[in-house]
C-alpha cells in the first residue's frame, strides 16, 4: 500500500511556509468550504465508528489519542489497516480543533489532497502539519501523541 502522507509534522523558525510539498494555493471560499465539508463528514464518521464526543476543540487531541491507543490495544496493524483513511479523517478533525483552539492560517497545497495542508503562524514563524502527525501516531505505538503535538503548537504560537 502506498502511503500518501509523509511523517513530517512541524517546522519552526521560517518566515514563509514550506514549499517542499507544493506551492501554496491562494485562499478561496471554495477551498475553505470543501475542507469544512470534509472535516464535518470525518467528524461524523468518528462519532459513529468510535462513539467519540468531539464537542470541545481543546479536548479533541485527547479523544484522538484515546481512539488511536484503543486501536493499538485492539490489534491495530498499520501494515494491513487503512492508514490513509484514518490519517485523512483524524487529520481533518485535528486540523479543525487546532484552528478553533489555537488559531493560525490554513494553507492548502492541493484542491484534491488534504494531506499536505498546514497551519501557519506568521508571527511565531511556525508551521504545523496535522495530517503528518496523525500518520506518525498511526505508525508508532510509543513516543508520538497528538496531545504532545498540540501542546508544542500552543507553546510556539504563544511566541507570536
């Protein structure tokens, strides 16, 4: 199976967004609406499949970590599981959580593939790649958490 999202989750100290995953697309209402719809669908699927609450943006990282831990405890195998599906759905929900609780500017690199989307804090010179962090959590049972990722973002964003 080809993995669509590389394990790369944040960049600090750069004045401009990273262009190694493609040029940044101009912001548009259409891109925002398309992403909002995809995130709402992902949130609905997570509520249905995992009985997740996902009501408080500040609690969503904890909820996602719990879901992923439960997946690992239930025999999750990234070599045979649908990594791309989980990366997309968890990544969409995580992205919305970060935007709602920590701000930042949403940056799109594709009209069809959200996996290289990022959130950029200009004043903090910090860029986060939520989908990439989710992928790392799905491939590494130990040492990777979404809560740790969002805590790091919060610290970096406060510098602005």
